[in-house]
């Protein structure tokens, strides 16, 4: 009986080895391990055996059964793997074909610049203020030391709606409005971005509508050197650590002293080129110490309080930073322009 | 202001700086130098030649054959200029010479005759056409007789000069003169300059015997001075003067006019010369013009005046508009022998009004408008007298006839050095301060830390402490200020909730596939009233328009961003960019007044415009055009972002597709609309199917509540049930959805349409809508019976309200 079991084991293992399909393997299982199979038969004939032989043969029969079952299992896994591999091979695709596009959009370049500047100043403790685009003559001019008939009003020919209402020509009225809410006491530390309007004919460098960002700090003991320090910090973060800044005297009716800020030319590094008109410097913004008349009109005592203000044009900054060559690109909304500047 | 360096050098020694260095210094101390340019490009080999003979070219009618002596040799030159003549001294480009534009002169033959050089016009030497004196404008230039043959014509004509162009801010009108520039440059480089004294020889005759002056309006005309000069010989002015005027951008005319212009440039004081014999009386009366009074000005234009204008009259007739332009009648002409020279102070406002009204902005009016130096008015007159006697043969009569009520006093400004240092963040010493005032030529009295400064009248821009602060800062050098940071209490900067929400909405749209655009707020009157959301249209009585627009396209404030957005789409489609999804966040301007008197309400809105294909994936044959539901999906996403729920109700709006438009509301408040643009408008704009939306962000932001509390994640399973309902075609999905949600409350948590069917298996006029309902109780497991009951309630409700039948 022992021999018979050994023989069956050998036979079965050979057949398992030879099986080349899951079905073939199933057949082997039925043939050898099934209820009508030879091993069952052997076990059935165990009654004829002696008491001593019975457990030995029983054990052997179980061992044989197990090793056959194990071999089938192993083979089964192998066959399944092979089948899967074959199937996966057939499912193979061309991975270089383009993917299904996701519809993407993006911010306008001016918004990106404005938000970048906002975030820089927020980091320095400034808040962001907004104000109306249709302004009163008072806030747009008079509160900023530009009384009626002031010659400097010529500098920014304006779109009037009535004698007292106009499209704001700068975002400075937001400063006047904000100061006016502080009872002449609390400090102000703000920037105000927004759209402004001037009587210009649209061309490559002029636009009747454009963007401005202005900043204002009013407190006790504000010094001109603070203006220099804050603008320096801003310029280095915005344009790069390696850029130098330079302040030079200028004139604005609402500041005295007034400054204009240049940064060293990125293209030539200060040596002089066509971008900086051979000066090595590029004009970036204007500013100065808040004119005492402006402080006074907003309710501050100019002997006790002082402040600085500055303003810049995001279009100009975008044009310098990205080399945009025509201001009208910002308002034409050509998709080929917009697509260039969507950030991740 | 154009500054000739050769001229400036005569006043201040700037020879140790290159023009570029000097420009940098001037810029850094206060006046921006806009350009540094040579008068002419480099010219070589041009000398003074003497035309010995000039005959007609044997083979050409229009050419002359000239023998021209240039130093030792005599050159034969063929010259085509009509004004060349024997005996002239001319500018000759000798063989080998180089003219502007790298034009090289060579020996050549013209119609068989040798030509060994070229006789030059001023234009050929690089002078701007507009600065060339009229007599030479279409021919060669002729030197005065006193120049030497063989001399370098380039330096004689000042062509080796460098011109520095100053960009003057409105406050620095003191630098609208060479003297003013000299003071400024001297302060900047720590040099010396003082305006030289005028030297006038006068005759025994007294001007007051020939003329009297009456001033009617002292406020408009605080000073009027008149000099009388006899024996004038009108002719060309000296070459050096003409050169300087050319360098300053003024065309030389004749000696009298040139001298008044020269003094204008030198002193910054406009002058005017009248022909005494043509003036028509011996009394000058300055007064306000009468309404409707007429004058023919030097440019032969008849101008109608009014009481805003000041005129110079002979007692009856106006002979000049004060400070703006003289009259043609008393203009100095070639036969003029006696001249009245006017040196006056006219008030800035009266001159500005006249120059603005008549569109006459001149070198003179610009200076009067900004205010001239009261202490230089009379001196400028004297300077002109000096030059007229030297260069026009004039005899100056004794005395100036004047009416004088001019304030010539200097302003006093007290400056405490401690305040200066506090405001600048510097440590300037008393000595540094004295030195700064010395350089500026400001006199002062010092008492301890306080300097009581007298401001010279040439610096009309300085009146208060802060003005002086700037003077000190700029001479001290902005470069020398330290870098500090503000010392006040720090505040946390940041965005307000609305500012944050605005950014959130923008990045949502961008993530949803839209590009941000910025269009003009000013649009045409027609566009301003198109595609306006119903709740805006209801409020806005009429759109707000500019009083004087520059163009009709940008004359009215928008009530909707959509018309300009659609124009942007058209622009792109016309350029073959056909798949577009745009949005804009911006304000519209709503006025509730018929006639605007108050600021309009500015409301923040978001608009979108989409056209073309939404998703294209060609190799998988996937192509989906934008439709109503793409646009609606974007709005629904927005409502989710803000945790709000939008209602949509079909509506008919102007310029919109009548069957594909909905009004959008939140809590029954209309906030905007969405839909397809009317096909007629689409066609007009060259657009295919285009969908738009426009929504009030401010209302949404107001309703937005920041979710702060944690909501438990349901632990119990939900039960989902589907129902398919057959209803009449007109019954909208939204209303059924609402009925289901109401009837199923509180167990029904979600209702979703998952199928819409119309067709052969249904009766005509019917449609089937299938909904998936989600039942959930967050705190316990639902029993079948409860769900069954709720479901029956829902079925009854839809049957009752919409006659909906369960689809078998």
C-alpha cells in the first residue's frame, strides 16, 4: 500500500507539472484528490490493515494528499500569474499619447503683480484699503493739497462727470479717506491698489485706465529715512536682492520733500543700456513725506505727526519685469497674452 | 528746458565733469536730466569758405559753378542752392569731410564739371529744420562777414555743443532760465555763480517824455515797465546769439526779436517789443479785455477776448494779450526804428486763463503761468536794452516808465536743525547746515539751533518749513540718508474677510478653467446699458456718463462687465482663438439719480463669458461644446465655495436667449443671471454659442458665514432610493426637486437628477425625470418602515403638486 501511495504521488506530481492550464490542473485535482480518486480508495481499504500499520499508512496518505494539493496550488498561482501577465501584455497602451486635458485658467498678470505687492506689504504690517473709483473733487484733489486752479492739476488731466465728481486720477484719495477716519490720532499703515483714469489717448505707453498702488504710513516720528528703509526692503524683495535703489528729488503736490525711486537696471547691471536710456537706472515709483497741508486737512497735527507716502504703477512694473512692450496688452485680453502668465 | 553746455560753462565752471557726470549730479540733486545729446552728430572737415566767383554751370540750368577759397587753396564746387552768390562766406565740406549720417564728401564730377566739396545748408549740418532761420531754410547758410576764411565752421556754428534736457517738475520754474540753471548747478557742484549786472548806456532823452503807463487792474498786473529804444536797425543778430537760441530750440528771426527771446532764456523773464510808431498812442493802458473785444495776433489769427483776459492797449485798441502773444499791428518789422520794450509781471492765473482759452502755450506764457522772479523783471528789461544798443544799434532812453505795485520781498522760513534731523533721520550739524545754505545762496540769521532763512525770490516754490526740509535733504544728498524702519507700534497687516473672499473667488474661477480678464470700466453709452442684471437695471436710473469723453467708446460707466467681455471674445475669435472661458471681477456703477449729483454706488460683481469648446481631446474623439450647464456648473461650484445655495428661475432678458436664461437668487434675493447670449447678438459679434453669467459678489459675501463648528461625520449607513417620474414637459426639474426635498425633510439629505428622457416610449408632451434620493439619520440607523413612509409621502406630494406618475 505504501508503494501504491508513493507511486500515486509521483504520478500526480508529474501530471501537475505537465498541466498547462487552470482547467488541466482542476482535472488533476479531481483525478487524484476527488472523492472517487485513488487516494480515497487507498484510505477506504485501510480497514484491511493491522492496527499498527493503520496510523502509518494513514499518515502517509495524508502527506501524499497534502503534497499533491500544495503542488497544485503552487502550479495554479504560476498559471494564473502567467495568464494575468499575458492579459496585461495585451492591455498595453501608448503612454506617449496626450492625456485628457484639464481645463485651466489663470489670473491676469496685473492681478498677480498687485497681489505680490500686497503680500509684501502685508508682511511689513500694512493693511489693504479700497475706495471708490468715482471720486469727489475734494478727495481726489483738494484734500491732497491740490486746490482748484492749482497748476499741478494739469499734470493729470481728468475725466470729470460733474464739476464735483470725476474718475479718480490716482488712488491717493483712499489715503485721505482713511486718514479721515482716525480722528487725527491713530496711526495709519496701509496700501491701496486700484484702477485709476486719466485723459490719455491709448497707445503703447499710455492708457486712459490703468492700475496704481499707493502706500501710506502716518504716525508720530516718521522719518524720511524710514521711507528709504521700507522702499529698499520692498524693492529688494520685488526685484531681487542684487538690485540697488536710488532716491532722487522730485515733486508731488501732496508730499514734501518728494522723491522718485530708481532701481539699478537689470539688463545692464547699471552700466547703461537702451532699456535704462543709458542711465543705469530705471524709475519705479514716486513718494515723499506727507505734505503738512494734507495731514492737517485729515485732522492730524503736522507738528506732532508725520508720515510718508508712495505710489507705483503695476503696469510699468509688469512691463519692466516681464518685458511687456505695449500697455494695451493688459486690456485687450488676447488669450495668447493671458495664457502666458497663469501661475500654478 | 534745453541747456547748452557751452552756454552754461560761461556761467559756472563745469569743465571738470563729463556731460554724463554732470547730468547725474543734476539729477540726484533735484532736476531730472532726461537726455544728454550733442547738437549735431560728429562732423569733420567743414570750414568757412569765401565764394570768389559764382557762375552758371555750362551744362545745367539749375547748378552753379563756384570757386571757393578755403584757407590756402581754392576749390571748384558745383552748388545747386539758389541763394549762393559771389562774395559770400559759407560752410564748406572739403573732400574727406564727414557730415551727419556718416555722409562722406568726395571729389566728383557733376555734369562734366569737377566738384571738390559741398557748400552746406544748416540742415545738412544736422540742425533741426524748425530751428533754421527762415532766410536759410531752403538754401545754403551764409556766415556774417566778420568770420575768417578757413576757420572751423563746426565750432563757429556751435555744432560741437552738448545739450542737456531737463525734465522740470512744476515747482521748479526757477530753472526755466539759464541763470536759474546756473544757480542750481552751482549749488549742486559747490561752484559759484551770480547773475551779472546789466550795463546800459542811456541818452539824455527821458523815456517818460515819450510814453506813459496806466495799469487798470493791479492784481492782474502788479508791475508794468516800458523802455524806449530809438535808432534801431533791424537785421540779423550776432552768430553766437543765433547759435544759443538754436541750441535752446528757438528759431532766430531778427536782432530785436532774438534779443527778447535771448533774455527770456537767460533771465526767464518774457519781454515784448512793440513798434513805437505803429503803437498808435503814447500811453500804454493795461486792462481787462471787454467781452467780445477783438485782436489780431502775431500769427494773423483774429481772437475774441473776454474779461478773463488782460490786454495791453494804446488806450483804445488792444495791442497784445498780456503774457501770451503780441498783436500783428504793432509787430516789429524790418523798417522799425523805435521800439517800446515791455518788461512786466502778469499774474499767473490771468495768463493761464488766456493761454488755455486761446490754445496758445508759448515759452512766455509758460513762465508767467508759473510766476516769474519779481526781482528780475526790470533787470531783464535792462539786459535787453544793453543788447539792443550793442547788437541793433539802439539808443536807450533814460529811465523806465512803469507802474509798480510789485511785492519783491523775500520770504522768511525758520528752520530748527533738530526738527530737520528728526524728520530726515539724520545727524546734520550746524556747520553742515550753514554750508548747505551757502551753496544754495540763501542768507540766514542763526540763533542757536534755529536758522531764520531768507528765501531768494527766484525760488518761488519755497514757502514753508517742509520746502526747506527738501532743500536741505537734496543738497545733503538723498543718497546720504540712512536706511531705517519705522519705530511706531507694529500692527498685524492682513486682508479683510471680503478681500480674502475676493481672492478665493478668483482662484476658484481659475481652478474651474476660466482666465481672468480686465476690461475698461468706461464703455460706450450703448454697451453700458446692455446685458445688465435685472436687479441692477431696476435700481440704475440711467448710466453715468463723462462730461467730456475723449471718445464715444469710453464715455459711460458700465452697469455690466459683459459687453466688454464679449468684445474681448470677439477680438480673440477674429484672431482664430475660438475656445475661450473668461471671467472678470470688478465694479459696476449704479446711480439712482436722473442727473448725477452724488457718487454712484460701486458694486463688486463677477462676470463670466464662455464660447467654443470646453473639453477637447481629439484622439479619443471627445469634444464638448460649452453649453448652459457648463456655465451653470461653474456658478454652482461658486455657491459651494461660499456655502450658499443658488436658486435658478427661467427668465426672459434683453439680449439673452429667451429659452436658455435664468435669473439667479440667494434666499429669494436676485443676485444675477446666467444664460446664452441671444443668437442675434452672437451673430453681430461674430460669436458661436456663447454663455455668460453675472453675479453680485457683495451680496454673496454678506451672506457668507465662515464655517467654524465641526460637523460629525455620520456613522450610520444611508439608504438610497431611485424614483422615475413622468411629468408634463413644462414642469422643471428644480421644482420637483424642491417638492421632494420638502416632503422628505428631515430624512432626505440629497436629491440628484440622474436621468432625463423624452421620446417614443412616452406620450407626447411628457418627459421622464429620474431622481436618486439619499435618506440618512446621522444619529441612528434608519428602519425600512420609516424610509418607506417618507418615500410614500414624497410620491404623494409630487403627484399632488406636479401630477407626476411613477414610471412603470
